[in-house]
């Protein structure tokens, strides 16, 4: 009987260890949401905090928040900004998100992201490419890169991360690895966001 109890105890320890390792794997995979190449992020240099912004171009609150968020990032000076734009199955929003990643191939990721937020709604590709030219993009290269699988997959990857984090509204901002912020008002200020950055660094 003692032998059986020892075996059961050993199996229990193994099961707990396996579960803990599995949870570690899940947690580790979740935090790869922060991992993007530099040309898909905005960073003034010497960043000590990374934030991930889940947003949609068709979301009014997201577009209102975006310039305030960027102003706070620039004022802070040490925040790395990662955009995980979602489309929720909307074909045009997915196209716009794809254009931003394609613009990143020319070093214009944040410029394209900014102008889409500013000029929404854009009426088709002609208008999209008009603004792309205004920020110095080669639209032939942009069009080519927008059709690449590695670029098209970015929108799917963003949605997969949103699902993995069980996010149910936009905007949602992950600040470092300790804080999640879901703005629910149009009155968010730069100072409000700077306080969030400070809290995430604690």
C-alpha cells in the first residue's frame, strides 16, 4: 500500500510539474505579442517600456485615442510602440492594416498608420495610394508588398493574439508585462497615459 501511495504521489508531482510547464509555455507564447521587427514598431530609442495597441481603423474611440497616445509616447521618450491592428473580418480594414505593414518595408510603418487614422474613411485604393505618396512611399513597391503572404499574414497574426489574450473590445493597450488598459471614454489625456506608463514600470 505504501508503494502504491508513493507511486501516486510521484505521478501527482509529475502531473503538477507538467501542468506548470504547460502554463509557462502558454504565458511565454502570449508575451511574444511584443516581439516585432523594428520596422513594424515606433521607438525613439533607449526604450524601457513596450506597449501593444490593439485597435481598429473603424473604431471611433481608437481613432480619437491614437493622436493622444502618440503624443504621450513622444513626450515620455522611452516607450516602444507596437500596433496590433485588427479587422474583425472587415475586408477594407484588413487591406488598410496590410498597407501599414507593407509601408513598414519602406520604413514608413508609423507614418502610414498615423495617416490612415487621421484620414479615415479612405475611399478605396486610389485615395490610399494618394496619401501613401504624400508620406514618401513608392506605391508600386507598396502594392507589390501588400500582396506578399508574409504581409497578409500579419492581420491574421494580430487577430490570433487578440483571441489568445481573450480581448473583447478595442482599443486595448498592453503596457509592459504587468498592465492592461482599456479606455472607455473619449476624454483620455496625455497626462492620463503618462501615468499609465509610470505605473507599468513599477
